[in-house]
C-alpha cells in the first residue's frame, strides 16, 4: 500500500507516481573557435516523485568539461523540468562527436542524443598585416589609489577641529564673562590684573590691549559716577566727568583728568590711526589709568548705608553669584557635549571616507549577522538519528506537533525539532529529525516540495527553486534545495528578498533536515550558512 506523509519540514509523500519520463539534448552552437565554450543542455521532464541523477564528468568524448552548472528546476503543472548544463571546450581544431551520456531516473538509465560539433582554428593573415617583435613589459603607471581618501579624511578632521576652536575662541572673546563684584573699584582692579596676565601688547596685539584698557576705565566711570562713558567720545566723556564731579562734590585734580584724557586719546590713535606706542609708553598709560580710577574712587563721597540695606545687598550679590555659577556650569556642559559630538562626527566621517559606509554601519552601529558570525560557536548533536552541526548559538527545542496533521502523527514514532530565530528573521536555522513506526521509503524530492509549500503558505512569493545532490564528509548523500523568494509582511506591508538552503537526508526510514533562511545579500549570513553546511555530520540511524 502506497503511503502519503505531509508534515512540515520532514513529512513527505511516500507514493511513487509512474509518469512518462523524457530526456532531450541541445547545444547552444555547433561551431565555435578553439578554446571557446560549448554549452550542452540535458533536460529531463519527470514527475515530482522521480529522482534524477546527472553524472559528474571531466570529459565527454574528446571535449573537456570546464564547468558543471547547477541544476535548474522549472515546475510545470504536476511535472518538473530539470535542466543540467555542461560547459565543454576543445583546443584542437576539427569535428568532434559529443557521445551519449547516461542519466539515471529512478535508478533506470536513459541516454542523451549524440551531437556533432566543429572547432574552427583562428585565422591569422600574415600577408596583409605587419608583424612586430614582442614588446618589453611596460610598467603600469601608478593610478590614483586610496591615499586621497586618507588625506581628505585628515583635511576634514583638521577643518572641523579648526572650526570648533574658532567658535570657542570667538565665544570667549565676544562674550565677556560677567563677574559679580561688591564694588565697581573691585571689578576694575580685577579686570586690570587679568588684562596684564593676557600679555596682549607683548604679543603685538596693541590695539586689543588699548581697547580693553579703556573699556575698563569707561565701564568704571559709568558704574561708579553714573556717566554714559561707553557711548561717549573722549571729549564728551571728559566734559561729562567734570560736570558730574561738580554735581557730586568730588575733588578731582586737573592732573587726574589730564592723564585720563591723554590715555583715552592715545587709545583712539591706536584704534583708528594705527599708531604704535613704545613699550614704556604703554606701561605708563596702564599706570595712569589705574591711578586715575583709584583717584576717582577716593573722590566719590561715601553714602551711609544702614545695616538692613547691607544685608539686602549681600543677599542679592550671593544670588547673582549663584546664578552666574549655574550659567558657567551650563556653558561647560554644552561645550563638553559639542566637543564629544564633534569628535564622534569626525571619527565617523573619517572611517566613512576611508573604509566606506558599510564598514561603519557594520562595525560601529552594529550588524546582527556579523555579531553571530564573530561570536563563540558551539558544536552539538540534535535529534534522532543525530545531526551534528556547528552553530553560532545553541539551538532550542521547538514543538511543531500542532502543525502536523493527526494522520501524520499516527505514523510517527519519534520526531524532534530544534531552531534559532524565526522563519523570516534576519537569520533562521532549523534542524528536524523523524523516525516512523513502519519502515518507509522516503522521497527526499517530495519532502523538499512539502517544505517549500509550507514556506509559501507563510507568505513567500516568487520562489525560485534549485536542487542538487549533497554529500557530507562521511559520504552520506542527500539533496540540497536552494534559491530565493520574496517575503510579504502583512503587518508592515513591506517585502524582503530572502535566500534559503535546505538539506535533506534519509536513513533507514528516518528523515533528517537542516533549513537555513536569511536576507539575500547579507554577506555575513552567507558566511554563517556556508560554515554551518560544511560542519554537518550525520550519525547512522539504528533500528
């Protein structure tokens, strides 16, 4: 009695359908030049339950097999069209006969048709064309290599670093940090000391030195004597200062006013007429400003302030100091954040230019398949009969009994399934084994068909199917199905191009299967898949 088993990933149709089998032979051209390739195509039209074996040949007659192409599978209704191509060549001219080759279909031999081909010599006209001596090897000039990427990266880093430095320096110069002082004279004295520490005029920055020096004096006069000094010209400032001294009953000597006016006019010449005072003149001007500020401060009548007002002023000053400290702290945090972000951008930009965006994305941002490939691999045995396999993660037992029909479960003696990920993740791996209650002749091609039908039921579209024999290192033969499909995700309305590889083996009525799915074009997943398939070892099934 013929038996049918339809179980996901490992149950298959056991009935063999006798159908007419046909072998056809064709070649892309019957005449070619020496060394050119003839493509011999052998097509077998068989039922889905048939097993076809194409021979592995090094020569077909007098022609050398330079390429044995993978088998292409085309499904037409209930039949499969298996197309096997051989690349042939010959380096001597003449006519050659491609003899018949034997194809096994369900262990029965079928012969292909013989074909005659002609290999033509390449004609060389030595009479019409001039002949030349063989030239010496000409060294290839060095082309523009990758060095420009490194130079461009360094230039980019230098430009960004210079921009950051310029912004910080400009901010420091432009935004004068407001210190909170008890009195205007304390502020002026502190700013004069800071000015000397900068050593501007010693560095040749005379204009900047005089500008800051006179701004300190003008700011003091404005805050302490209530004269609009910052917006006034030198003449206006002197007139306003003299008027204020009379109003406030300040005793100011003509010498103090004269020295102050002289320094202010000297500063005007430096700033607008590009005058360059001598070193001793600069020192004298600084001393005159300091002396004038001290004299003016001493001349200001002291107001009697009661204790309550002193307490209020002190509280206000402490509040201002606290606000200023918080402002500086925020500025430091902002500068730190900007510096760190700029450094990250610099490093990322450099690696993108020199290594490419894919390198940065995979190594800095991370790539799940790359992490799997470079992780610690483990070798374990799964199922019965045991499948030994090396994987980037330990496979976990999976229960798929709910997906198996009841009539199928009644025939199973034992089944075990182990997996990692899910079928349409970036990487999915499943190992399945089954043993049946009755001795059963397993049809691996039908098992592969059932597996692929289940994949289509999960959302796979436009599936391309290819099939070939697969031998383990121990010589156990099975089949390998591989190809691509488009997965349509109903939830996100998106599509992904997937690649699959499925190995199937049958031992003493049992079935062993390894299925791998991953996104097409994922080079790391390709390496993982290849490494897994190369590690497959099978234990002979026992009764």
